[in-house]
C-alpha cells in the first residue's frame, strides 16, 4: 500500500484523499476544540488531512439539536512520507498538540483503517456507518429523539428507512428511523 493509492473522492465536496508514493496516514492529536484550526493550518503547509465527522443529536436544556461532530474528538489524520516530508513541523502547527509517536518517529495508522472511514463518506463528506447494517443485528441510535437508545434491527427499506425494536423503559417499542441515525452496537 506504499504505491499511489486511489481513494474515494467525495465529488460534491471536492475532497481528494489520494496517497502519494511512500505516504501513510498518521494521527495528530489536536488541542481541545481546535480541530478545524489544525486542519486549516496543516493544509496551508501542504499536508493532506482527514477529519472524519458524523451527525449526532445532543440534548441541552430539554431541547434536541443535531450537530456535526468529530468521529474521534481531539484527533485527525495526516498523510505523510516520513522520509521525505518535514513531519516535525506538524508538532509546531497551530491547533496541533502533537503527532502520535513510537520512540522517535510518528506511528502510522494500520493499513485499511483510514481507507474504510473514507469509504464510509456520503456525498456531503459525512461518515455513514449504517451501510453494513443487517436485519436482526443489535443497533444503537446515534441521533434524533431516541439518541443513545439500543435495540434490534427489524427491517430495512431501499429509501434508508429502518424499523427497529428499541429497548425503552423496560419494554420494547417499534420505531421507524433513518438508517443514518443508527450504528451497530
């Protein structure tokens, strides 16, 4: 996987995650709530970054809001060729706390991990983990009024709607949900 790897390009968002010869994905720990600043500054230096995001429902003051949030808060991926790139400059980048290291060198992400996250992107550049759901599987609701509820998948339809038995208040309730609001439990 050290050759040029053609990865998914999200056409509507102009995102291109192709790795060059010798490049691998590495993890940069960011300063709290500075992920976007880190991304902008790393890209300004010519680095390719990947900051996977999802939609998540949060509750505050008895209200539900759906927000876009990081899959891995406080971290993002940076494509580097450690023999060629000036990777030490990543540690001095505004918004970045440090590269995840092993001894004196950055530790690469295992092959296929970032690529599978990139493959899960929808046309808006948001990770969708609902594509591999199967009937009878245990699920967790990630957004909407039933956020953080667990249950069992009953059926899927072609439009992305899901019927699930949710475990609520000691019983099971049949609910129809968007497939994008679920993940495997």
